[in-house]
C-alpha cells in the first residue's frame, strides 16, 4: 500500500511536510535550512524555468551570470539595501587556508553586483535599456526554515534592468509583474492578486515593490513573485551614468524582479489534497501516467506501450509496467499529482478504447483510441480549469471585509483567509493592525474597491483598500 | 573601426585576454577570480548545457540540486578527498550575525553531499543504479586565475552515479567519457585524446580518473572533461549500503564526471585567430549574421528581413541593420566568431541570390535564394569540418616522440606541443620528467603505441605510452 499522509484538516503543517517527502520532492541534509531537491521536485522547477526563460527572452531579456560573492564594501554602498540584508547574510571569511582581507557575503540578491557591472558597460543612451536576467541560487540566513517556502539557500531568477527614463523603468516593473501573474494564473492555475507593497513591506532599497499574492488552502497568503522599481538610487550610489540624448550626464533608472522555488510550495498548498500533490499540467514532470490493467494478459503491455509512444510525441508520459498492483499505482501517481491517468486493459483493447481519469475529480472518461491525443489535450485543459476554478472559489469564499479594527480581530481569530479593509496610509495603523489582529498588509491591490471613507484602524479619511492576512 | 586585438604569435596570453573582452564574453569584478559572464558568453554555455543535458537525459540521468554548502565534518569523512580539497576551499564562518558552531565550506565539488543523500535513499539493489546530475557553480580558491580557464567560481555539471557492481560503475565512467569526447569532436570541432590519468594526477579520492585532453593553438594541453571511478571507497566512508540480490548487505560502486565553463576557454584557444573568436556552429549564439549591403537602397532591408525570417526557422540568426558600415559589421562579427555571414545588396537581389562567407576561410559563395536553408546548413557543416580538420592537423604536427629524458627536455624547450614517450609507471620518473623538462603527464591514452621497450626517464622496462605536455 502507498502510505497515507496526514489529513489537511487535522494538521496542515504536517500534511505539507508529508507531501514534500512522500511525493519525493526533496530530502533534508545536514546543512541547516538547505535541502536536496530530488529529481521529481527539480523537474517541476525545470519546467517553470523553461517556460519563464522563453517568455523573458521573447521580451528581449538576456541571461548572464554574476559572481556568487559580494565584497562587504560593495554590499555597503546603498544604505537602505545593506540595512535590510545585513542581518541575514552568510560571510566567507577564510579562503585557501588564509583569513581574507575583506569578508565576502554569499549573495542574498545581486543588485550590487549588477550595478558594479552596469557602471562599466553603460556609457550612452544607446546602451539602454539593459535587460538582464540570471538563474541561480541565493542565501539568506533564515532562523526558521521550511522546505521550498523558506530556506537558507533557494533557487530563483533575478531580472535586473536599466532604463533611460523613470517611465520606462516603471513600465518594465509593471510588465514583469504581469508576466508573473499570467504565468501563475494560466500555467499554474493559481489565482493571484496584483498590487503594490506598503512602504514598510517593500524591498530594501526600492522605491516601490509590486507583488502578486496567492491564497493557500489554509487561508494564509503567499507572496508568489515581486517586481521592484528603484528609481536612480542605486545608480547614484554606484555611479552608473550615461550620456543622454541632450549630451548631459544622467543616471539610469532601475528595476529588479524575481520568482523562486518558493512557488513550488505555493503549488502544493494551492492545489494539494489528502491524497497528495495535484500538479498543474503545464509544469507536471509527468502529465499522463499509463497504467496497464491485467498486464500479464497477452497484448496488454504491447498496446500500453504503443499508446504511450503515441502520446510521448505531444506530452510528458510515463508508463508504469512494474509488478505493483494497479491499485498501488493509482495511489502512487495520485500522491505524485500526475494530472491524468490512462488505464488500459483487455476489455478496453477489445473495444479499441482506454479510460482517462482526472486527478482533480477522478471522473472516468472512456475514450476511443482514435484521436486520443486530442482527447488527452482536452482533459489536461479541463484539469487546469478545474484547478483554477476551485482555487478561485476558495479564495473568494475566504476573503472578508472589515470596517473596524475590532472586526479585523474577530475575522483573524475566527476565519482563516484574507481581509479587505480601508487604510489611511499611516504606517502606525499598519503596525497596530499587525499587533492587535496579527494581520500584515499583503498589498494595495491594483483593483481597488471603495469599502468606506475611513481607515479601519484610526477612523481618519482613507482612500485605499488593502488586503490584510497571515502570510508564509 | 573595430579595434584590433594583439596578434597570437606576438603574445598569446594577451591575445586570449583581448578576445574574452572584445568578443564580450566576460567582465572582471571586484571579487578576486570571479567574473561576470556576459550575455554572449553565457549564451555559449547555455548551448553547451542544452546539448549535454539532453544527452544525459537520453542516457537515463536525472537532474537534482544539492546544497551550496558542505559542513566541515561531512567534507572530512573521506580522507584522500579532504586532503586534496582542503587547501583550496572557502569557508563560511558567520551567518545571521553570529559565528557558526561549525564551519561550512562552499562546495568545491559535491561527492560528499551526494553520498550523504544516497545513504538515505538507497536501500535495495532495486534502487540502483542512481544516475544523478546537477548544473551549478563551485568554488576553488585558486591563487592565479584566468577567465574561463581557472577561476575561483566556475560553472559546471557534475554527474554522480551509484551502481550495483564495480563493472557497471566502470562502464558508466567510460560511457560518460565517451559522451564528452563525442561532444568535443562533433559539436565543438575539437579533437581530443581519451585516456587515463596517472596515480599522481587523478582526482582526490578516486580509484581511477579518465580524461579527454585537447591541444590548444599554442601547443599546451587542456583537460576538457574528466570522469572518475571511485570503487566503494566513499560508499564505505559514508555508510551507503544496499541489500543485494542474495540478501547480503553491500556497498554500491560510484562514479562522478564533469565538464565546466573552462571548455569555453578551450574553444577560444583551439579555434580563434588574429581576427577574433571562431565559434563551432553547434554552440554559436549567432550561427548566421545577415548584413545588408547598401541598405538605404529601396528593397534591400525588406529582402534582408525576409531572408533572416526564413532562416530563423532553422538557425540562430541575427540581422544587423544598424547604421555602421558593412566593413565595420564584417569585422565585428568576425571578432565574435559568427560561423557564417550572409551579405545581400541590390545586385544580389536583382540576381535572386546572396553571398555566404565562411568565418574559417572567408570564401565567398554566391548562393541562389531558392533552397537557401539547405545551402546554409551545408556551409555550417563545412565550417565545422574545416575547424576540426585544422585543429587535428595542428595537433598532429605538434605532437612529438621522445625516447630519452634528454630528448624530452629538448622538445620541451624548442617545440611547443605534446610529447609521446614510454613510461615505466614509477611516480618518481613522472616527477623527474616534470622537474627536468617541465612536462606533466597528460594521460595514458586508450590508443597505445609501442614506441620502445623502455622508460624514457629511467630506461627500465616500460609497457605504456604516455602523453606529456605543458598544461592549462
């Protein structure tokens, strides 16, 4: 038997831990907060990477590779940035058996390295925009860690661009947020709220941080991707200049944006159920698992192989002809979140058909072998739509409105989910809401609603609605 | 004008440095020995990676991701391994503002991490073989560094496999060496010598190291890829066991194999000339550059765009319609090593043709636009064959035979290149040859020649021929 996992409603945290292990996504190591990402987990990340990478390139971005290390003096150049990151970096102090003359931090993010390079290669407005990206891992010395969601080392991509004007840079920041949002909604079937972070929640050194926020099964929010606008603050600190069209010397305007392996945690907690993982077809390492039924009977394995070979031309397919029972295999690939199962046995073969079973609702669809490819494509799209629909419905049913701090506290205590409430913009109110209700500001959404004229916390005039919640 | 580079014959080292900068492959940073790999350089690495990755996967390998850090106690477990690597590692001693209870080294290679994981996931012969690979960067605290050839941080892939029997592991070691050799010869047009390293040159902790050695333009050798057989030494040190077919508890047999960004240095020094880089078509970021001639004349840019769009369906194509002169563009893309140039101007258009020019010999080939795709494919193959042929011819003309240490010394002083000589197998002779002639053993080639019955150094009986040389 495939070993069962802890039910979600009994202990969501343990359910999550069970899934990452039982679905063979990762393994723990002797390095605190660092993990082995196993083949099945890494294949999900490769699919995410391949999709995003192609999208970035279509939009004109070029991949580069920056060093792993940042000298302390370089990290110190932009004051807000170092203030934000200093407490959570790892320092290399010894190399080749000797104490280093200057400490090197293991990059927690690479703005400083990109700026040092940009100062060398940007001279004229003709050199702009610079649209760079890199795929790498970064290190942040987190105290409490959880697989994928918060780890000391994590993988990501970090885009870093420089532009001639502030308008262009802001447009890039917004464009890349939209790329992330479209990816989450269309590929990962994960509904997201697009918005801006408050001053106290923005990235260290940024003028503005945009975010997409997703709601997990337990009602908590997950920041799924961010995009930052820096103005020319780093450019000034790093002396990046260019000759403008009017021959004057100017500073370029900068952005950065990132999505990380944390999104795998988001996929698990958005779509998973008590039988295991449920993977969006676009990133599932195996989209269709072929399970032969009564495989010892003549012709069954041959037919199963023939069908698998046909489907491999369009889909990622696994045929399991091991000597486990079909029941074991069903449970195993449900645990691994394979979106579609194809069963084929002697009776099906006699009728020139097979059975497709969706991971989402287990509905059995008897399908003629002629035109099977199109039927599979259609069912995968149905799975995606079902996943998106359920996640959206759940988010909507778990999003509440509050008009007072008291209401916010009651909701926070009684109902997991997001709370919409008006805010005056004062960081003091934001801090008070966090302290009193345990809710942090998730974002000021682009799609605003006018719930009332006054701040839920202080009662002063308020013209912006904020999403508040508990967050991963 | 495109700025000229130092001629190879005048100063080969400076020529190399000029190329990596002028072809925009890399930039220096303020971190000693670490570089920015710029878009053009990184695109070469991506092409290398995509080809090898597909090959590895075809052969059943799965990608994973191991931590960046290795705790000191874990690195210390295999005695020969730590002895080899301890002098050249970087140590993280501080994290999150506090001194760490145990130092973490930044991985110089990941055998120890893979073994720790294998000990947790290998239980039975049914779990074998484990065929894992990862793409990452590693750090070795080199004293003298050169872009791509020897850097503190470098990118590579490291395959790590575990097998039920020694025979299987040895076969894997040989199989992967052959994958590297085929890749170098067929894709990179780089002839290589396959062989085994001597005891003193093998990898720290390995029972045997296999290598492919290439000869650079200046006659020096470059180790282009290695494959190691570990026996069950690490498995014993890390307590990796499995239940065998006879129910007894056994240790699995291990391999590892790697190819790194150093190969980009090898491409430069194998194929480059005084006009710049010459890139093998298989990994060139731009395979065909389209240069319109008299582009202000009506219809020229339209036609150039049309031709470029047609070719993009099969090749990596760049159309340069900037306002630089055609002469500047010719020099610029020769510097960047683009294998094929396509010129098209009003006279060509009138004749429904274009001009193809090979980077290797600048021959102009007037080519009808009908069937252009096949003509381009054919010319790219010609470029590859020419590159391979020249490199092989050069290697053969610069490979010498020696029968005595005196002859080895004379050759080493007078003629750059490789020296074939018989060796008795005694490390003392190997050390003496290194000291007296400055030649290190490159490999004991699989393809042996019987030059004489005696060791060139000591005169005792010898039954193996070794390639000796100066090396990068």
